C-alpha cells in the first residue's frame, strides 16, 4: 500500500506539469502578436471613403499593428502634392526712397538717383490633396491666394502648372486645377464622428521636405483662431501631430487612412499645437467653389459682447438675465435694417437660447444669405421679437 501511494505522487505531479504546459502553449498561440490569423487589423485595400464603414466606437480588440502607419503613409502619398508658388514684389523706385533721403528730389530735381521699378519674385511652398482624379486639388487659400505662378509636383515627380478655380479667405480654402487625368484621389472621410484622443496622421511638405509623415492625436475640437492673426471662420480641429510651415494644405488622416481635415495653421508660440479645417467643411466649400467659383457667407453686421455682472449692472438689467449684448452695429447692415439696436440683449435666436457670441455665430452659419432668423431681444425694458433677413458678407470693395 505504501508503495502504491509513493508511485501516485510522481504521476499526479506529471499530470499538473502537463496541464501547465498545455495552458502556456494555448495562451501563447492566442495572444502572441501576429500569431492569430483572426486578430483584427486595418485593411487598407478594402477601406471605404466613407466613415460609415467604421463604427464610431471601434472594437476593443483593434490593434495598431507595427506597419499600420507606414502602410497608410504609403497609400496616401500618391494623393498628396507639393505646391510651389511665386509672386512678384515691387521694390522702391529709387535708392533714396525713404527717410532721411525723401527730400533729395526737391533739391536735385526729379529723377535724381532714379531707378526703374523692379519686380522681385517671392517664393513660397505648401501642400495639397488630390480631391478629384481629373486634377482638382484642395489646398489652403493662404498658400495660393496671391500667387502669380503655381507649380504642382506629384509624388511621381511630374510637374504641372496650376490654376486657381476658386478660393475662400474665410475658411482658408482654395481649389487648384492641373491638366491631368486618372490621378489617385485621396480617400475622403468625415469629421463628424472624430473625438479628442483619436489617432491623427499629418502628411505634407514642411519646410520643403515633401511627403513628411507625423503621428499624433486629436487634441480638441471646435477651436477658433481668427483672433490669433489668422483669418479662418471655421471651427478647427486641434492636433499634436507635428505641423510646420509647408504642411499647409496637406491632409490630416484618421487611422483608416481617410482625410478628416486639411492642415492650415500652427501656434508659433507653442509646440505641437496645430490646426486643421474639418473635411466636412472643406467638402461643402469645395462643392460651392467648383459650382460657381465663389462663396456667399451669411452676414448680420453686429458686434457682440457677452453679459457679465459688470455689464448687466451698467445696462440696468438683472444679473440673472441671460444672453448676448449688441455692442455695435455696422451702418446699413441687415441687423440695423431689421430694427436691432445697440445694447439690445439677444436672448434667443431661431428659438434657441444663446449665451455666447459663438452660439449666435453657429446658428447664423447654418443658414444662407436670403434666409430669415427670429431674434428674441430684451430692449428698452421689454422683450420683443424681430425678424432678421441674413445678408451676404460684403466684399472688400463693397465695405470701403
């Protein structure tokens, strides 16, 4: 009996060791990277140009494979172009053009030291995205807006003269056309479902280094940088993917290789703070530019100031009053013609409560010139409703 008991112990120990080895083998086969054929991965060959093919909340099993970013960069590179521009700058017509020499002609007669006007070419560069295979390219207005000559270089090093079909300074977008066909158009996604924390890939030509690729995330949404020396009325995507001069007009991609934004600006006083125009905005502007060459932006002509306790007290209203004060109106603007007055307090627009100037801007931008909006305002101690017909933003010539 004792002999049988002693022989049972090694058998039991061997059984446990065998089970442990089997478990280890199974775990390694199931979880070791690349060992399981069913592991989800990015299928670039079958990815759709619409984000509807991808769920808003990706499955927890999604893995960022070793070559995912490289594969996306390779696939996208043919749809990203380099844009070189030149413009002529006229310099002074005399070597003594400025103070303290501005009175020399008075003493020595006209033409003293005279020189013919000279035009010096000024060069710049940026990036662009092939929007349509027939040579339609999407880029930034500030890249091509004042260009006398535009040279577009494809990834295969072919060069084409570019022509501006239309541009919109308000959103910093422009359409450039080259005489080419069967080009590899970019996969255009949507910016509707992006969230802070999503992966972001920037491709472009920073400082002339064409087809550079950087990786980051979406840092924030709805940024407005018009007050930072940049004219852009769109609510921008903020990203920490490295963007530098020359990246302007290049694509911002999601992890599926789809364009979700168009890189447009950086904060010079910060690091890794870049901005991109949401692709949904770009698609809408592009379709209008291709149809007519121009964009009509909605316009009211009011200057706004958000209510605080100090302003409420100066206006003689309760500090519980909610709304936006009209600090001023442009003469003969749609707002003035509708009966709105300075220091009226806008409480609702189109039935929606408003607390900030941004609230009002968002509502107005969702409408077109010629449409009307209902304003509920507190004026002269009472509430009243006024209809405001939206106007077209005046051109520089019209506003002078």
